[in-house]
């Protein structure tokens, strides 16, 4: 880490303020060019601790940047992760208040609900499958408290900014048909994402590290470095297999997972 704990605290507080006021922040990576990925995760942890100190509860984790295309675009070689909190959970069929978010976008995923803990290192895909209670269709609503393009140079934000910003998480929606992990070939399970009746995106689970469960194994091993692990009962978003689709008030998003059911939300 290159930044001080005091600076981590200050930047985490600014993220909390941005979420409340919906005013975006300048790129941390430009304001603090010496920062590294460990600084980004430290800022994220301080921010999430701040949220929990105000009464919010952790319900799981999300994994991002799992597709090859997104990793190339972000100039990284591995995914990132963030924390899921109880007030991020939105029910299927809900009306979502657009003004709650800054730049809401929807991604299509599968969520793994764990029956047993996963403690790294050396967790494999088979360990993930054995520890999973069920898998269910999910949508992730991503947001950006840190601006996506620098207001001065117009350069895109770096993965350092995205990680500090809790891996861009805003909310999650679970729906469709929960399935036992051995009942479906998750590599070939996929979805069509409609916005206002038009298919905007489609994809298959294999786009997530060749199997969406591989992201969960990666996360368990990554958390072990920090002395943390995945607990029984956690929701783990395995990573998106579509590009994000922008949303605005009046939009209806419908994800059709075929035999696995569907999820719908409307932005108001």
C-alpha cells in the first residue's frame, strides 16, 4: 500500500457522501497517482465498515470483471470483488427509484447461495459446487460514485477506482427458478436481456471464467490473503456474462433465462 490509513479513511468517507448526495467524485487514481490495488481494497473495506457501523448488514459478495473482454478493457488480468449489503437487495418485479442511483446499469448473472463455508487457499470449482445450496438467476445494478471518465482529461477510470468504489455495486435482484447446482450445466445456461421489449444483450455462463463457479473459487482464495472467507448462507454474485445496459426512469428491464425463469424490474 502506498497511501496512509488516514487517506483511506478520508476517501472512504467521500464515497459515503457521494452515495448520499449522488454527486460523483474525481478519479482517485488521478488525484493519488501512487495508489495501488491494495490501497483500493483498503478504501473499500473502510467504506463498507463505515456502512455497517450505521446499521447495514453484509449478506454476501460480488465478483466483477470476470469476462475476458472486460479484463482487456480494464487492463487487468484477474477479477475484482466487493461486498453486498442488506439494503442492496431488491425483489423481482419491483419498481426501482432511479434517483437512488447516479448512473444505473444492469448486468445479467448467476448467484450462488452457499450451504457451507468456503475457506481458501486452494479452493477449486469442485469445492464451490459441493458447498453451494442452490444457484439462482440474478441481476446486478452497477453504479459509479467515482466518475467513469476524468472530468479534465476524459480518460476512463482505472480498475483502482472501480475497486475502491465497492467494485461498482449498487443493488442486486434475485429471481427466476432456484436450481440445485448439479441440475444444470451452468456453462450453457444463459439469458436474453430485454429493455423496453428490445433484446439489448445475451450471453452464456461460460463467459464467466469458463464456468460461473470459477469466480466463486477465485474469490474464496483471494479473501484468504486477508484472513477472510465465505460464510454459509452468503449470496455470491458470480460475475456478469453480458455487457452493462444503461437504465433510466421509465425503462422496463426483463431478463429471460429460458427454463430457469425470468426477472423483471421497472425504473421510476
